[in-house]
C-alpha cells in the first residue's frame, strides 16, 4: 500500500482518526457577519472531509465577540446562537468520515478596535508589533471572564457534536501573549514565573475538564519555537518544550506544534522560498520528549513528503494547511495512487494577502473553486461529447481544458510550443520557483487523464481551428509584453524580462530593470545571480508596488544582497547608448549609466487575435491573460468560471 504510515489509523485520547492527515486551522472569513457558520463555510469544509482528510481543526473560532474581533467575518462559538450553524458544519464533515475540532481563539492585542469599538485586551500593554495599537492589560475580573468564555465556547462545541476543541496558544494571540515574557509584563499571579504565565491556559483547561470531563479531547496549538531570536523575551525551542511538557502534565490529549510569533509570521506560514521541512527539527524535538501525539505543519506540498516526515518520526500527524486549499482531494488522490494529479500549493501567499492585507475572504491561486463550493457544486456533465477547442496551454488554457473535459466535452488543446505550460514555463525559472514546475506537471497530468486531445507544436490559425468545427474556441493565447514608444527603445541593448527569464538574453555588466512588479523583481534576482550589477527603476513611489509585503520583503531581501541601486519614483523617458534618462516625480531629470536595459512593464492582451478567430470560428471566449493580464490566480479563476458556466 502506498503511504503506509499516512494511512495508518491514529488516536487522540479516545478518538480514532482514519489516517494521519490533519487539516490545520486556517481562517477563511467565510462565516456570516455575526460569526455563524455560513453555507459557504460548511460546503468548503465538507469538500475537505470528502477529500479524505482524517481530522479537520477548523479555523480560529472566536470565544468572545465583545473584546475580540480580529476580522470582519470570523467564525464564532461565542453565543448560543452559533450552535445551530456549528452543528451543521460538524454533521457535514462527519458525513464523510472525518473528525473535527474547533480552534478556540481570543485575539488579545490583535483584536481590531475599529471592529469592537474598544481598546484591545492583552496580558499587558505591549503591542503585537512596534507601532501597532497599544492594548490594555486585563484586570483579574476580565481574565476570569475571558477564561469562562473559552469554557462556554467549548461546551457549545461539544453540544454541536465536535470531536474535540483546540486552544489557540500559537502565533502570539491572547493565550500566547500570556505565555510570552515579551508580551506579558504582569507582576501578579498571571505573569513573571513560568507557572504564572501558564496559569491563564491552565485554568481554561481545568474549566473545560470540569464541565466536559476527561473524555472530551483537548488539543493546544503552540509555537514550538517563535523563531524571533533578535527580540529578548520571545520564546525559543527550549521554552516551547517546557510549555509542551507542562501541557502534557496538565492532561491535554494532543499538541499541535506550529512556529512563529507576532513578530515573525513567516515561521508559521512561509512564502515559496522556504523549503519543505525547513522547520522539522522543532516538531521532532517535541515528538522525542512527549508521550501525547504531536501534530505539525512542515510546508508539506505532497504526500511523499508527508510519509517521509512520519517515517522520520517528526510527528504523529502531518498538518496540512495550504495544501488543503490547493487540492481538497490531496488525501484521496494519494490513497488511490494518483499523487501526480494533486495540485500543489505554490506558496504564492495570495491566500494570506487576501485575508491579512486586503481584509477579504481567502482565495487560492491554483484552486479557483476553493471557498466557492456552494456556488460551484459538482460539474454539470452536459458536454455530451460536443467539440470545443482551447488555444494555448498555459494556466488558463489547461484549467479550461480540464473543466470542459470534466463536463464531458470533447476538448482539443492546441499549443504552439513543444510542451504545455505556457507562462508557467517562465514563471518557474526564477530562483525558488520549483513549486510552479510541480503545479505545471499536475495540471498537464490532469488534462491527460481526462483524455484531452493535446496537440503541441501546433500554432493555431483561425482556419485550422475552423476546420475542427468546435462549438466554441477558448482563446488562452496569453498576452504580449508592453513596450513603450520611447526614444531608444529599439536599441540592441534593450531586452524583455521574459527573454532574460527564458535564458534567451544572457547579460553581464550593469543592468537597469525597468518596472519592479513581481516579474521585474524575479528577473532582477536572476540577473544578480548571474553577476550583473543592478539598477531597479520604478515609476511609482516604492519598489515592488502592489506586491504582498511578505513576498516583496522575501525577494527584496535576497536582491539587496547584490547592493542594487534603487530608483523608485523614476519614469523612464529615453534610452541612449550607455545610459538611461528618467524623469522624477518632482519633474527633474536623472540619468544613470547602464550596459543593458530590461523591460518589465507588464503585459496586455491582443484583441485583434480574438477578432480574427471570431470572424472565422464564431464563438470565441478569451480567457486568462488573453482576456485580462494577471497572475496565476486571475488566469485560473477566469478560465474555471468561463468553462464551468459554458453552455
Ligand atoms: C489564510 C491562512 C489563515 C490561517 N489561519 C490560521 C488560524 O486561524 N489558526 C492557526 O492556528 N493557524 C492559521 N494559519 C496557519 C496554518 O494553520 C498553517 O500553520 C500554515 O499555513 C503553515 O502550514 P502549511 O505550510 O501547510 O500551509 C493560517 C494560514 C493561512 C494560509
């Protein structure tokens, strides 16, 4: 049997879990405005249960909507009105054989005063990060009240049918704020000594045990290592182990080991440059000292690695976070020997960007159906072998071909290159982009399995497509690089970013990269690695405009090692042999000497192509970049939606 360890049953307290795969809690903001589980949220979790996961620990669930509102649509168990929705959620998950815990949460200092109308509470008055709003130290009465709210929420969860609860003690939320000498400056019995800093959670555990008995499983999620060594008072691995042992002695049933702090979120949820398993020493240290089972995330993108972690004795249960966004069928596909069809999370962080930077519901770049399962139920199988043609085998084309084939259409996919993948075959070339290669392989495999008629090295013409007599043409021909009409643009030392990335333009010396969106920065990193000296020119006031800061800081951190010249607020106006001329925001001119110029100014669709196909073939549906230039998320979403609804 493949993945012998992954598919062994597991035990948490008296509970038997069907395998060793745990979906870790991930906020989605899919709940209703009052915190009730919505149909959207229920269908989303149901899909993961159906996909074979053993245990779902659902997203952070508020215990107190008076003093803790970290997001607009947080799921809650803070009032009796929430029980009915939670019960529906639990039933939907149980129906597919998975178990479910609720992660009980108080945001502490990360609660938003704009949403609660009051100053946030915490152990003391230390903000979550320098410059963030200052919280108010809790009085003893407030401590008691919040503890009671945790217990009441656990009671509601048990009533709703949950298999257990998890206390969220990781990532510097309220419980973590009490744990931490950095955030907890109290001098009463809830601060100072280790025992005192543990008292807040210890009394919650006692309260839950008193009301619900020994048999109702309790998990605690902690940051095993906050990985913030530069800040005194934050918790390191030794501190984490001490907390783990303490909680075990307190009688909890399972420890969910995460990492990171309010000052280092990357240690919890990492961008694409972090390699799978980079933090496995932390979980392994817990596994070695604890008797109770250990759950741990480890940047797991495929079942082979999950199995390896179990074999190595890193944990008892593998924690799958974003992999469950990317492909809810991860576990079932692994079981069925179809691992090559699993869409991997690519670490692009669009999920976090939506939630944390934009205050919007979570989306996934590689799974456009995620969070929309209620609107996009199982595919209508009404293709009836009708012919459709997809022109272009990039992310949009592959996604459209897959969905149309799922629906029973007879799909011909034409690709002018010798291999499928389109822009994905460029996107995976910059450093650390191996996950994009993995995604490309999975997307190609999916269309193969569905029997799509793939024709590579076939440059589609309107006449050729017309001869295939399709009912519609899905035009996924991508977009062309934007080349501004500027003096000197035609010079031989002016190159396109995509040519650098593809290895067609091999440059040396001093290179100016014009435009610092993601492609510009990735190109700059490649050029830096080739030994070029870099000048980054950006028209807008900051380098990397619009890029989610976690990703921007990650890549800029590496680029800064090349000591680039950074020119934000500079607009390219002219290229002359040996230098570029720019206009600054204040209207003054600037000039720098460069050997090469690389343009990374975005892309734009070519409407003439769509018109030509329309004239010859009738119904033409531009998708992805051919409709509107965007990232992988925009391409797959557009393709999915149009292929899903096509009639
Ligand atoms: C959008 C998003 C929301 C998250 N919300 C929570 C949460 O509510 N509670 C929690 O303990 N961790 C949360 N996490 C962290 C995940 O549970 C997990 O630890 C992290 O994504 C790393 O695991 P992965 O590499 O498998 O994704 C969240 C992560 C993401 C991406």
